[in-house]
């Protein structure tokens, strides 16, 4: 056998070694060991010597808090709290067309990934605690809305709470952790199909929404002719808005679902960010005017305006309206059979159309299909159509000509003396007033930060001008 004189094993091994990057080797980079420091070779591509890639610099939250002249952190903490309150109080005061009737399914991922401990104590415990507060706040701001809960685990989906308008029923189910044990893998396709089936009988005049809290990084969908892309197209055709909150990272299919259904997609960075993302879905989303549905309303408004200009007293044109009924509340006497659950219960309401007994309102009558609401709920649901204008921030210069001892118009708490405010904190930062005063542009009354938050977040009416 002839010998290959050009064969050199050592040279071939060296060529293979040239393709191995030193940064791919375990441990600290070997480039820092050659030549003493990394600075002698261009700073090792700008990396800190002896530091791994995952040990890069990050923003340290404790550096934001600075001590005052007395060495105390009280003023810094108060400033951070004031910024948080002001951020919640500053809402969009532009009137938008929104749907006052909302139907939402909360699709909860109960896979094994919910037991991860990146959120303390676990993701499961944090999500349950936030959901209880979320349901109460959601019904407080959407009294005519209804919520149902669907869980995903073991590659299946299950309706945990059917669509209803009673928050106490939802809270009682969320309090029983034995029915909510995480296991297996989630199936996003099954959850969306079940949510779509639960909303198929609802009218298009209401806002159909789903909120998916997804913890896993993958979905185990069934194999067959129907894929998750087919389900996505059906969600788009049914105009079901889908909001997805991911606890693990950005997932392509989740982001695609949210974008195509005009929903929101967010990745929770920490527990506070997760709460902010969830609370952003509480206000009703803005809707666009669809000509086939609202053409009658627009024609009615245009005809009424033309009739007023002509001074004619003719009959107003008919517009597109929603049929609602105001029920009669029953006394807490003997037990009678309800039509919604088929159980004997005390109290309840009577449907004004067919006379069937209903347990709670708002709801849809099981017998005649009439939407039954109460008048207080209907009145409270209009707050986001006419929001309270944001209060202006008062600086120190605006109060130089005013006397001391002024109090808040809402709670009669005295404002701090302007002369005691230090020069370093006398500037307006992040919408926070250094004087602690926020003035209504219409009635010219001053309110403190707590009243400002309460008026815009809960009361939705200015006490000074009743607007």
C-alpha cells in the first residue's frame, strides 16, 4: 500500500482546533488567560474579564433610592409611592367608543411549569392571589360583564367556572386549591376551542374576549386535520379578542394569536409587572364602528339633528338598540326553583318577560334569552364613556400668592407649607406635584394625591364639579 507522504495528523488536529471558539469552552474565557488581561487584546469584544455572559450588568433597583441630608430613606420611599399612585391616576381622558357589555373567558395554564419558583413562593400561588383581586376589580369596573374560567392541564381543557356575572361564585372556586393542582402539559388549541364554543351563542353587540395566562414554553395540541391555525382563523372570524400573558418568555404562536385578534401580548418580567399587565385588561377595549351594525344608530342621530335644525316634530327614525330587562327582586322567604341552575334557593330575581326565577344579575334568561340587568349596574357602566379629566400638577411658583393652611377639597387634609419645601424637590418629576396638590381644570379645586387616585380609579366623578 503506497504511503501518503503529505499526511500530517498533527496539522489536521490543529486545523480542527482553530474552529473551536474559546468562549464556547466551559468556565471563564481562556482569552483572558493569554497575555495577562483581556485589555491587551481589544478588551475581549467589550466583555468584562472573568464575567460570564449571564452575569452582565443589570439595572439595580436599590441604586434608585438615595438618602436625604438627614440620612433617611423616608423621602425617597414616599417619592416612589407617589409616582406609582400618579401613574395609576393618569388615565386617557379622551372619550372613546367602548362596549359596556363584556364576556370574557380566563384561560389558565395549570401545567407543571406553574410550580416553578421564579415567582415566590410559586407561580401557582402568585397567579391565584392575583386572580382573586383581579375578579373583584374587573366586576367593579364592568358591572354588566360576565366571566368564565377554563383551565388547561394534562393536554386537556376543562370549564372550571361557567360564564356568569356573580364574582362570589368565581372566588369560591378559586379558593379550593384541591381542584386546581397543576399537572401535565397545556393544550392551547383545546383551550381556545372551548372558549369559542362557550361564546358561540352570544350576540355580536357585546365584547367577546379571552385572557390567557400561559406559563409553559410549549403547547401539546392534538394531532388531526384541525390545527391551532384553523382555530385561530375561527377566532378572527368570530371577532374574539385574545390577550395573552406569558410567564416564561415570548412564544411565536402566542404573539401571533394576540396580533391577529387585536389583543395584547405581554411577558411578565416580575410579579409587579405581571400585576400591571393583568390590570391593563380591566378597562373595556376601544372598539371601531362597524357600518353593518351601527348604520341605524348613525342614521337616527343624523335624522334627529336634521329635524332639530328644521324645527320639525316628526317621528324620529329607528336605530339599532339592545333589548334589556330590569328584574323584580324577590324577598328572602321560602325556597323556590331557579331556572338557571335547577336548584331550590331563597331570594333571587324575576325575569320581566317570562317570569322565570334567576339567581343573580346581570345574566341572560335561560328561558326567553332576555338580557337581565339592574339599573344601578347600567348607570355605573357608563363611567369610562365620560372619564374624569386628569388633574393638573401645581408647582411651587403657582402657590406663591396663596396663603398657608389650605386643605384638600375631598378629605380636608392640610397641604404641606410651601415655604418648607426644599429647592431640590421643588420641581415636577414624572407628573408628581412637589406641593402635593392636583387641581381640577373646571372647578379649580385642589386635591391631594390620595383623593386624586380615588377619584380617577374608583369614584369616576369629580366632587367639585360633579363631572
